[in-house]
């Protein structure tokens, strides 16, 4: 067993990060020392590693919490349940990529249309003109 500082050091995170995980029910200390310090063990270290890897994949705290719960009771859950979580995340990512691709194309179009001359004032800038156009519905 070890204290929060040692767990933080082993996992390469801050004690504030561990307290945040604890506050959000992602990890739970196994107990307290006689002097009241939180105590952790190797299983907690594995949980933090799990959280960090899931976070690197862009999973939300809720998704990570759900996966941790499934992991703790793996025999009572199916692989399909786990895959459903990651599949849903992939759909969100694909939607975001599509949105960003659309935004990039529109921004590139108005950016490429601008002359960008240093000596020209911005009163006739094509980018400002494109942004100042009327509402798409025809109203102002």
C-alpha cells in the first residue's frame, strides 16, 4: 500500500489529477492510514493506467467510468457492450471530422480569394466581405 504522492509518481500524474479521478468516482482508495492519509494499491495503479490510456483515445469521463465498471465485473458483461461504447465514439469522431473538413474547405475558399497585400487597407478585404454577407435566409 502507498499514499497518493507515490501513486501519482508511479503513474506520472499529479496528486490533483488523482483527487479529480477520485471525486469523479474513477478510482477509490482502499482505505486510510492511521494518520488519515488515503492508501492505494497496485490495483489502483492499474486503474489509473486504464484511465490514462482511455483518455488518450479521447474517451469522456462518463465513457471511462462505464468501461471501468464493465472491467471490474467483466464476467457479467459482453464484449459487444464494450464495442458499442467505442463504436459510438468513432461515430462522434467521424461526424466531427466531417464538420471540420467542411469548415476547412469554406475557410480555405475565402482565404485563397484574399490578395493579402500588406500595403492594402482592409476596407476592401474579400475575407471581411465574405463574413459580412447577409444571413443565408435572405434577411439581415
